[in-house]
């Protein structure tokens, strides 16, 4: 039994790398859409809040590493939702 690492074995560091990169791409794309959107910032903020909750959970339970960036984006988008809560309530009333 050899203690030397095999070239075919994957280390725990590289196992979640693809998922980590995919999360960053989704986070950056949604943040860019959110910042560039004119009147639809409300719906961008809703999408970003949902994505950041999933990203935080993925960082904590699957990928590992620091969930600092998703937490920062979550607070920013939640702040926009809070500031536009009257618009959100109006949109919810028109759906009913």
C-alpha cells in the first residue's frame, strides 16, 4: 500500500471547483443584470435574493469556502427590495 497520491485521484479541493465557478458566473451575471436594469430592478432583486440564498447554502454545505460575496449581494438586493416594497406590494396586488 503506497502512501503517495495517485494521479487519478481527485483531491477534495478540486471536487467542487466546477460548481464554485458556476456559482460565481451566475452571481456576477445576475448582479450585472440587476445593476444595469432600469425599471425592472425589483424583479432583478427578487431573482438575486433567491440565487444568493441558494449560493450561501451551496457554499456552506457543498462547495465550501467563504460565503462572503453571496452574503454581501444578498444584503444589497434585500435593501433594494425593502426600498421598493411599495412597488412589490403593488405588483402582488395586480397579480391577484
